[in-house]
């Protein structure tokens, strides 16, 4: 078994002498957090599964076909593309939080509540857990922008409550080469 001092790692923003007493954080699987992060995808998958169980292959194929046909109209196509981009950006902001080390002392990431497209930007609503502040997000905005492939990320307060905030991801282009 390794000596306790060998399992410690430096914590950003802490003096070097305090790193000896903080043990390395271990990631643990949390089914509730996984469900909370992927509920949109699981809802679509479950809806197609219910349609398949009730009506066979005809209903899911017809539903996917109807969505594909609705994308022929420009407003519907922009709406579907915006929602898909918001979904991707939500996950990429989470990756940016991991890259920047935005976690509280328990190792939990901030809660990303939702994302909605707004023209050339995506608005991500976040909730800071204890130990993280909007100032931490502002300091890590370049890392989050890099994770999203965005021009920049603007951090703003969402309400009078300190733990609620909004991230404005300007021109995210992750996964869309040439745009």
C-alpha cells in the first residue's frame, strides 16, 4: 500500500505546503448524477422505445421521418440545429469545467441546469455548489471556451442568489468544422 503522502496531488489555488494534508480525490460512480446529465437523450430514447413497443417499427420510423421532413423548412431546420447545438454545448461546458478543475472540495462539478440557443450564442444556466463561485467560472472562461470551440464565454448573474449564474457561450463551433 502506498504511503499517504504519495497519494496527494496539488490543488489549484492552495499553498504548496497544504497539498500534503489533502488526499487525492477519487471519482465515484453516481447513477443519479448520470441520469440528471443525460435525461434529454434518455427521454428521446425512451419515447422511441415506447412507440416501438406499442406500434412496432412503423411509429419510430414515422416519427424520425417526420422530424427529418420538417427540417426541409428553414425555421424548423434552424430550430432543430439550435437545439442540437445547445445539447452538445451543455456537455462541452461540463468538459470545460473538468479541464479547469471547477469542483468543490468533495469533487463535485457545478450543476448545469439547461442550455438554450439564442442566435449565434448558447445560454447555459448553472448552479454553483458550495465551494465554487461565479468568480471561479469567470477565471476559467477561456478554458470553457476552448472546450466548446467558442469565441468567448461570458459569465453573468442569473438572479440575486449568488449560486445561480448564466454562461453565454458566444459562437460555439465544436463538432461543426468549417463554420
